[in-house]
């Protein structure tokens, strides 16, 4: 037992790898939240009038809403008036090519292991790098535009493709959807926009890398992905933030629209600062992600590896509207120390012959609480809907918790829905077997956890899968109770 | 806490309560006022809008008076082959005059037990209807099985309900089973007529060390009956509590079954069938609380839903921090037979201990086409084949009933329903 304890101590004293921050001149909005701030942001971003109206409408709706409290998480409330809603590095003009980007900014991303230099990267990933409130660089735009693919920051999309933005913005997550989505709609600063034209298979992974650098800011980015008929895209999202004592808010919205026969694969490795070992600081990650399979035979697949954030509140969902459409959700959520995660998905079957699959693997260690909350809803007209859900929990230590809240609401007699869940810990016999074969306890835990999460990790694109495996091993090594 | 509409809907009922058990009633009233009737979308009553139902259907918020019953009526209502003793309730009131005497078992009115800790097991703070009952019940039944007593024959709690339109029936039962004792209860309701009324029942069961308690319940109320029942028990060391709940009708029925495992090596079993048609709405909420190590719970609920019926299931399993080495299993299976039937199920696990084996599963589906086809190739027509397969589906729960005559009775009711209706 003493050995285990020493390993545990070592683990809990492990520093967050990406906890550093950089000082540079920033262009910031005054602290606080009111209509003037929203106008300020909108003017700053040179937005058209309709978008400002849209923001203000969202803000007015938000004022009438109250913060949701149903999630299985407890945290000190954030004073939204004490936040700064816009902070951008003082490099006003967005560089047309990477040579013009401030080397200091490139250095930040180099340090995170994200090279913005096209030559240096592994082939096949285009990155949109978002720092605090703005997108600082987008790579491979030239290559992509030859195929008609639009991949740029949200602000650019508003200027260059207003018709597309106007058509799809808020079409999947309406501004009134929930408290944080409404807040995001009012104050969102930047994010990525992506449009894949008809019949195009995107040749490389598209990726956004979010970084919170400034203190006292919230990050409110907005991602919109539109996949036109018979197109395909795989999209990655990564995120980190400096270690700070106060909690920071991240309230993003991601919308995906898949037309008929289109396929969108969205992967996230979420590694926001989780707070220190006493639960101090960390990011509040309150995110609304939703995709709509609008056309027949379309498919949306969410894969997420959640290792960071002090509090996570996130339910990537699929609305299966088109007949024969498919929704998938693969998740590994790891919580340690005082982290709390309430995550899951919603699969809403509207079209006929729709299918969905949910695989959720929760791992709790330390004093953390990990909840799966999911809903499978089969509407009256959704004949032959099919769902399979599996949500397993792995507990490490006797001071953590694992919770499952699956809602299954069926209104059609031809639906086939299955749900299963198990909760267990890493067997002593498994550890013993590994020890016997000369594998140290720490490595054995990493091995077993990786095996446990394999079904999900296999869904990740290769580069991410490697990162995710490392993250899992790092977050959990030695946490044998 | 709640913003409900008619906070004082039941205040006249509470005002009219007898003046015994003053402190328990005061606690109940306080808990009732604090919680209020469930608001629309309140998580615990999300799919069962009981407040609206009561508001629309109850007209007279007073307690229904007992019916004039005869021995012959009682005899006719007891199912065939039953050999045990019968305790009769009329509109929620225990009627000693029509009830059997049971050897070695103490039976009396609750009002004769002035120092009974009413509400110490079924905590009124957990549910507003338990609170309402505690504040305003008229009288009830007290049963005590002394220690080391084995009651061979089942005890039938037979309730006759017929209230005038929109009255309230509030049965209250306190069961004590001593150490090493064993007993079987059958809780059955006979609706006389089809009037609308509201039954709000609370059963508290205090089990002793190594006591074995079987509690079978058959709900076959009139189709206009509205019912909320709360059964709660504390299971001590080596004790076992097994319940089988069969729901066949009712306008809106909500069953709260709470098992608190309080001693090591204790075991709680919960089985149920809801076989519904018409516009019946049955909501089963079960709650198992593992607070100590080395306990086990098993749960299996099955639903067959036809016409416009609705089945709601919410099974909660709590495994507290100290409850290591817990085994907890939960399963809920549903078959929808019609386009308009609905099922809302939520099997919920909340676990704070790491060395446990817990699993839950839930399915919603149809009969296996291949099995149907197989039976048809053997010359059984489709309708009959369907009935047969559904009967087999329900059979897994039925076989948990250990009292043979009662099992056969339920069996025949279910067969009749499946044969005639489906």
C-alpha cells in the first residue's frame, strides 16, 4: 500500500504541462458585460449590421435566462461581469501568409507542439490557431481553396462568405438554446469556419487549436462546419490554457451541418488546465456542441478525449433528421484530483431507419466526480430507429465517484434500443499478472487504461491518438487505489 | 422549492387529520409544505405529471369513508387456492372485524401503538406524497412478526377501494419482522367500480437481522384510479427483502420502492412487470442505497406497452463510499406493441466506492421476428405465437413469486390479458 501511496503522491504533484503563459501586448475590451461591450466587439471585428443585431438579440434573451443547475457538478459561480470578453494579441492585421505572423505567436504554438510552419508539419493537417479571442493563423489555405474548401477563421468567413454564415449560423444551436449558448451567441469572438463543397472529400485533417493566454478572460469561440452533399471532412480540436489560480470560463458553441450523403468526423482532445491538486483554479468548460444530419444517408461522428478542465459540462449531440442517417459518439473522460465532469450525448432520431451508437468510457481517480448523462430519443415517426449505448466507468481510489444518467425516451414501437453500463476498478489480478511479467504497476495501469479506452482511441486520427494515449498515461499513472 | 399551482390543495385534508402522532404529523406537514406538489418537469416526476392529474380529477379533498363490506365479498375476492390469512382494508382503513387472526403474529390498528416511530423509515423529506400521508393518514395497520418465527402461509393484504368521485384514500402500514423470522405478504387491490380516486399509500418495513421478507404486490386498480405508493425498508445484517410488483392498470400509477441496505451480507431484490393497455400510465421509481460493504441488490423490471399506454422506469442505485464489495445489478426491458405507446426509462447508477461490481442494462425493442416465424412454421398462428412469446418475456419476473397460488393467479391474469388483448 505504501508504494501505491507514493505513486499517488507523485501523480498528484505532477504539474500541468501546458501551464505557462506569455506576456505580450494585448488589445482588450473593458471588463464587464453589457450591450456596449457587444457593440464594441462587433465594431472591433468590423462586423455587418445583421450580425450585431443577432448578437444583441441573443444577449437580450440571455438576460432572461438562468444558469442551469441540473448538472451533477458543484462549483463557485462565476461573476460574468468581472470577465473580459475580448482579448487579442496586438497584431491587428491577420497575416496573409505565415511569414508575416508575429514570430512570438508562432513560438507559443511551437512550444505547445503545434507547428504552424507548413513545411515542418506532418503532411495532411491544416491548422487554425486561435489565441484568446482571435485566430492568429490558418495554414494550408491555398491547397484547400483549390478544391473549393473554405477553411478560415470565423471573422474572415463573416467578411468573405456572409451568405453562408448567415444561412447556417444558429441553425443547429439556436441562440436561445441554453444559458451558455446564448451567452456565446452574444459575445463570441472568433473560431473556425469550414465549408466543404458538394462531392469533395477533404484531403487533409482540418484542425483548430485553442489557447487561452490572458488572465480574467473568457473564451467564447464558435465553430461552424458545413458539409455539402456527398462530402467528407475530418475535423480536430485541441485546447490548452495557462495554470492560474482563478477559474476561467470557456463557453464555446460548435455547429455541424451535414447534407445528404455527407460525413463529418469531429474529434476533440480537451486538455484545458484542470486546476491544481487541491482543486484550485482550472477552466470551466461549458460547451454546446451539436450536429444535424439534415440530409438522407448523412453521418456525424463525435470523438472526444476529455482530460482537462476543472468542471466540464458538455454534450455533443446529433439530430438525425435525414432518413438513414447515422450518429456516433465516442468518449473517454478522465477526471483526477478535484475535477468534475458531466458529459454525454443526445441522439435524437427523427428520420426513418436512423442509427446511433454511443460508447462512453469514464475514468475517475483522486477525489473527482465523473458523470455520464445521455439521452436517446426516438420520435414517433422515426421508424426502425436503432441505438446501441455502452457506458463503462472505471474507478481508481475510493474517494472518487462515477455516475450514470441515461435517459431513454421511445415513442415508436419499431425502435430497437439497447443500453448497458458497468462500473468496476482495475483488477488486482490484472495488475499482478503484469507485475509478474516484469511490468511496473504504473505502466500496467497505463496499459490497462489504454486497453479499456481503446475502442474510443481507435476512432481518433493517428496524430491525435498518439497524443491522447500519452495524455491518458500521464493523467493516470500510478493511481491504483 | 416548488412553484406549484395549488400548494394548499391538500391543506383541508391535513387540517382534518386525527390528533394522534402529533410530532410525526407535524414533521410530515412541514415536509409537505416545504416540498410542495411536484412542479412541471421536476426531475423526479418528469414524465409523470401527477400534480396536473390530481388537479384535473380530484374534486373532493377529503378522506374516503370505509365501505360496508361483507364476509362473502371478502371471500369472493380472495384468489383461488390461497391458503393464508387475509387482512382486509376498505378505502385505506384496516377492518379488524373482517380480517383473520394469525397465529404468533401481532396485528393491530396503528392508532393503538402510540409510540410507533412513524416516518422513521419512509422519510417524509424524500417525497412529498410520503409527507402528505404522514401528515394526514387516518389510521393504519400494524403487524409484528416476533423473532425466530416462520410464518408458513402468506399474509394477504386485501384492499377494497371505491371512493366517491375524487376522494382520497391513504393506507398506512407498519411491518416489523423480528430477527431470524420469515414472512410473505401479498398486497392486492380490488377496485369496486370505476370511480376516480386518489390512493396515497405508505408501507414501512422494519426487518430484523437475518429476516426474510417477501413482498408481492398486484396492482389491478380501476382504470380511473390515480395512485402513488411508497414502500420503504431498512434491511439489516444477513437480511433479505424481495419484492415483486405487477402493475396491470390504473389511470396514473407511481410506485416508489426504496431499499436501504444497512447491514453486511444483506440482499435486496426488486422485480416488476408492467403490462399496460388503454391510457394507463405506470411509473416505477426504485432506489437502492448501499451504505455498507458486502451487500447485494438485484433488479429486473419488464414492460409490455400497448395502445396509448406509457411506462416510466427510473432505477437508482447508490453505492456510498464505504460500501466496498457491493454487487448491484439492474435490468429494464421493454416491448412496445403499438405506435402510440411510449416508454421513458432511466437506469441510473451513482457510485462512490471503487471495489464494486455494478452493471445496468436497458432495452426497448420488439419480439424476435425469427422466433415468431419459428412458431408459425410449427402451426401456431401469429397472434397466438405473439402471446406466447410475450408471456415468456413476462415469465422471467413471474417465476420470482414463491407463493404458488398467487403466482398461478398472476399467471392467469397475464395470460388472459395477452391472449385476449394482444
